[in-house]
C-alpha cells in the first residue's frame, strides 16, 4: 500500500543505521513487525495464570508407543 507519511527524518535515519537497512521502507516494515511481535508477546504474558490447561506434561513428553516394545 502506498502511503504518504510525515516522519522525523533524523529518527528514520537513526533507525536505518541501527538496523543496517538501506531503505526507509525496509526500516519501517521491520519496525512495525517488531512492534506487532512485542505487543502479541505482551498479550500472551498478560494471560499467564489466567488460562486453565489440564495437561499431563510427563505423559505429553513421552513418544507415542514408548515402552510398549519388548526389549531384546
């Protein structure tokens, strides 16, 4: 999508230099992806302890069929 934005040039240039990108577009796309990733992570962390999951971790970590074959 083509959009015209009025961005602080010094901020965009600093971000480009820090990230090692040559284009403003790559810099902005990367920054937006990172922002979305961090916000999603924050939302997951906020749910910690609020979701009841009834899982037997020991059982789920075993491979299917483990211990069912006779040893030679």
